[in-house]
């Protein structure tokens, strides 16, 4: 049972465009929603995260939008750059120190 | 990679042989985790530790065991490796009071 579903599996965006990756979750007990960025041969790196008490969080070109009633959250990458080309994972957790449940990942390619 | 090292980084082994992967951290974090990454599945939790000698099973623990005799080291053992355990294995750490998990560089294991 996949508790966090991520889409699309792959995404191609032109340089300067907006990349949007979506995730949906099932478990209403989740209270922490991070996004990770992974380059080939590297471990996932924490990019940005949100708690359900806010609907949006922005850090530089990266924004998380969160819709608690729909049980969905998304990552928006503004002014996408070729250096953003990587695999992105959404995840969810309940309580500090608990396991992360990951989505299946999105491979993003930003074309110059 | 947040003061986390994993060894070996690559390993090829034969079916039926025992394999031990090591995770070492210099952050003195209490929680440590082992995940495996497979295409389309994101990362899935194998085992985790919430302190020295305190461990528990994750989502995909069958065929794996762990040990933690020191705060800084968390070992993952495949008692008798199978081809289905071919994967990339990631160690992660976190503090008990926070949600953020930080990942190591990974170990690519191939079971032939």
C-alpha cells in the first residue's frame, strides 16, 4: 500500500520555466512533509519542508503548496535551471524521529 | 552528506553469502535509519535505531538484521543475500526532537 503517491514520474521543462511536482497522501496522521533532491550517485538532500499548519512555504526559487483538505502537496520550482535537473522525492512523516514514507520520485530534466 | 559515511560504497556479492553494510556518523544524533532505494518505490525503511542497542523493524525488514553498539555506528546485515536485495542502501540520521532526516552517500549492492 503506497501511502504517498507522486506524479509525474518524469518531467521535462525549458530553462526559465516552472516545474511542478505533485504528491498525494492517505494517512491523516502525517504532520511533516519534506521534499528531497537527489543527484546521480548521491544521497537524497533535504530541500524544503512544510508542516500542515501553513498552506505555503517558500525558500528562494522553491515553494511548497499544501492542501490539507485534499491531502495533497506540491513542489514548484520557479525559473528552472539546468542545474535543477535531478530526481525529486516527496515524503511524509508523523512525529519527530519517525520513519519517512516516500513517494516514487520524479526525474526532472531542465533543457537549456 | 551531513557527517555520514557509508562503507563499502559498492559491493558485488553472490547469492547466499552474508553481507554487512556500515553507517558511521559524526553528528552524535540519536536516531539512525536504513532505507533501500529501488526504481519506482522511492526509499523504503528497513530498520531504525532510537538509541544504542535499541532497534526496531521498518516496512521491509525481512531478510535484514541490524546492530548498534555505539552511538556513531549502525550496521545492516544481510544474513544470506538474495537477488531481490540488489538495491542502493542509504543510511539516515536525525535528532529525537526534530523531523529532519539527513542521508548518507549510499551503498550500491549487487547480488548475483
